[in-house]
C-alpha cells in the first residue's frame, strides 16, 4: 500500500461525511409537506450527483486512466432542473413541472450509475 492510498481514502471519507451532513441538514430542516414538491426531489438528486462527481474527481487523482462523466447527460439534467425550478416563470402546468423534475432526477441517476459502473469495471479489471 503506497503512502498516497491512506491520504486519498481520508479525503474520500471526509468529503462523503460532508455531503451526508449536507443531505441531513436538508432532510432535517425541511417540512414534511415540502417532500411532496418536485423541487425537493431535484435538490436531493443534485446532492447525490454532487457526491458522485466529487468521488469521480478524487478517483481520477489517484488513477492513471481517468473516468469521464457523461457531460451531455448532466447538462440535460440541469436543464430539466432549471425548467422545473422556473416553471412558474415559464407558465408550465404543475404536471409538466413534475415531468421536468422527474427528467432531472432520471438524468442525474443514470449519470451517477454510469460513473459508478465505470469505477466497478476498472476495479474488476485491475484484480
């Protein structure tokens, strides 16, 4: 085990703990009725995507072959999230806003799943 291995694991654990604390703050200080809002689901999905992207950044620092995030899928998710956020200004119905929020969550989750699959594929190939 090299000297950088414990150091990189330490930063991974610290960043994961900070993101879990952020998610905990969102959940604790949000009223129950707010979780029926599509925007709350988008916020939780965005925090999850931020966790995966941070893990990707730390992973790429210690490996020679970097894993790429699907940028088009993340941009699509951000577009869906912004359209759900500004649905009142865009004069969208609440059904359309929910579909946009679902599209954002779906894009973020597929992007995260692709990144995690690449991590696993690299781990299996290195064994």
